[in-house]
C-alpha cells in the first residue's frame, strides 16, 4: 500500500527521505528535527537539553530512549510559542 502524499517523512542522511515511523530512535529524532544540520558537535545534547527542561518527553524502551513523533511535534510547537513576540 502506498503512503499518502502528505505522510510524514524523515531525511535519510543521504539527501533522500524515508517514511517517518511513529516511534523514533535518538538518531532519527535528531534527523527529524534537523539538528544534524546546525553544526552542533553532538546534536544528541540538544535532545538531552530539551528533556531536562521538560520541553520534550522520551519513552524508555528496554535500555534505549525513543521519541514519539507526536512529542517531537509538541516540542516544535513549544519552541515556536516561546519565541513569539
């Protein structure tokens, strides 16, 4: 079954895009938020920063942190609201 034209996508790191899962690994979350394109040495630190400040919630699955796509969208909304004049 083909993905709808407006289905969320995730940069694949090679200039292309893949369908975006509902539950993302740390690396996928970094790519989803495009933190890997900002020139930051360790973009995972940005995810940790947002978690520690209560702006982003992660889910622990086994020993790994995962990020629900909806939580990443909420983070973007919160960051946008914080920057409104």
